[in-house]
């Protein structure tokens, strides 16, 4: 209160008069009168209220660095842990291994058959009734390069599954980044709420001293004191939001039991992106795993169509036989060739062809979706970044000045309580809006990073 006691006597008299006339004079006129420099003061000198506002505690500011616990994790550390422990990603990796194993099965060749027959072994051997034994070996020979097309289909399917795994990683990382940002913003919101509660509690204490000294009416003091409930409610709600966000993020990281002391650290003010929309669109077409999966799906469908044609060809079976009858030995062979008069795999050929055509359209749709995703994410980033920069460079500073001057004026009787409360509400609204703008910009950056498959933030 030492700085506040330096107000000049003329201003103290003017403030007392304005307190008595606060129900008549508009608050803006009162504040303008308070801020007007005395006639004897140099034109460039500051008024006491302006000097106070410039030297006063700036109050809660979302642009200030966060205070983090020892061992707080960055976004990069959170992502690294999630890649090794997230059960969804681990399940997708096992599925890829299972699909890759089908390449082995696709490359196997037809097994040969071996058979042995014997006759008259229970009868006494004689010249007219000798023992008879026979051994046969047979094997099916595939034609039409069936094995080649099976391998091509299996390899393309493996590549498609690998791309789908990468897309699962991309989507999971987007979810993790979103949860990380929500926790970071919730942490900042709690710090701001606690700081605001502390500052306002101090203001209520000052008002209580004024009330006891007869400088403030009971109604004004109690209306001011009632505002504490709103600040306490903000702090309580932010505690719940932070704990819930922390539990969600730890679950995504693969932690089975969330820890209450879990903490993260990072920048609140979002950065600018150096890439253009065109560059990000080209990067997306080159790197988006879902588009890559669609292209491999087309390759697999084409290989499957060629395999269907190959399955319509005839596969002969060659058999060799050795016979032993008494002391007589003989060799022979047999060739079985199916006559594909009725079943030439016609239905499967047409089905595979239609599926291949459909995969081409699916690939085109995936490409269009990639371009659209980048365009939509870019618009969201540009608009949210413009708003967050406006708060960062203008509105936050302005709201601090208004609140500090209003606080000085109220403490010296220059404005009515209702005007001071309006300034408080405006300050809280600007701070919350700025924090929301930062959050939306961060989410837009994460969305743009996922849409372009480019890590825009290290």
C-alpha cells in the first residue's frame, strides 16, 4: 500500500467526490477524470494510476513458462514411450507379423504323393499266384505362374498391412498429442486459476481493511467477497480436468495404473509453421500411410486378378510307379490332365477383376481425401494461429492494463464496485480466451502434422 498512498491530495478529494456521485456519473467519465494529468504536471508525465499500472504485478499470464515437477515428460518422450508400450500399437505389430508369415505359405509348392500297395501277401506264393507289390509317386505341377501371382498378392498384402500399421501409429500419435495438449492446457489453467485466486484473495483482504476503516460500504465488500466463490470453483474444476487429462494420457502411453504425480512440460504459446500448404500437400501424397495402403491395395487386387486367371489353367499330375510281382519287376508312369470344359474359374475371374477396378477408385478416393485433409487442417491452423497471435501480442497486455488501472481506481474511490467487477470479468475472459486460442492452435498444428504426415513440431 506504500505506492498507493502517494496519490496527490487533489486526486484524493476528486476520488471521494466521485464515490458519492457514482450512481450518477458514468464510470468511463470517472476513470478518465482520474487518469487526467494535473495542470501543473508536464504533458509527457504519467498519472499516478498509469504509473501504478506500469509497476504493478502483471497478474496471471498464460504466456509465462509452466512450472514443472522433476521428471516431467516432454511430448517427444511421451510419444517414444507410447510407441513401445501402447497395447493398440503392439497388437497391430503382431498382426503385421501374422500377415507377413502368409508370404511363406504363398511361396510353397505342391507336395508330392507317395503310395504303396501289396496283393496276395496272405496266400502261399506259387508260380501262378506270386506276391505283388507296387509303389507310386505323384505330383501336381502348377501352370500359369500361379505361385508367382500368389507371392505378389501376399507381398502386396504385407506392404498394405505395414502401411495400415503406420497409419494406426499416425492416428494414435494424433490422439496422444491431443491428450498431451489438453493436459498441458489444463495444467496452465490450474496455475492461472490458483494465481488468480491468490491475487483476488489479497484484493478482498484490502477491501476488508477498507470496510473496517469505513472507506468501503458493507454491500460493496460483500459483493466483492462473493466473487471468491467463482475463483475457488475455477480452481476446483481445473484440478479435476488436469487429473482426468493426466489419466487419459497415461493410458495412451500404456501405463496400466495412472499415477497422480505424473507431469508433462512444454510450450504454451504455439509456434509458427514455415512450410506452405502446397509443400505439406505434396509431403502428404508422398508419405501418408493410408494413401500408401490404398496403393498397395490396388497392387494386391491386380495380383489377385492375375492369380484368378492363372487358376483357370489346367494343372497336370504326373505319377510314376514301380511294380514287383514275384521276381518280375516293371516301371510305369501316368499323366492326369483335368479337362476344364465347364469350370474355367469364370466367376472368380470376374469377381477379381471387379475388385481390382474398385481398388483403383478406392486409391483415387484416398488421394482426394489426403489433399482435402491438408486443406482443412491448413485453414484451421491459419485462423487459430491468427487469433492466438492477436491475444499474445495485444489483448492480454491490454487486459492487464485495464485491470491494473481499474484496481487502482477502485482502491482510491475513483470507480464504482460494479465497474471494477466488470474489469475483473473482462480480464478473466481474456485470459481464458487466450488459453483456448493457444489450445486450438496446438490442436490445429497436430491435425496438420497428422494430415501431412510431417512432424511439424520436434
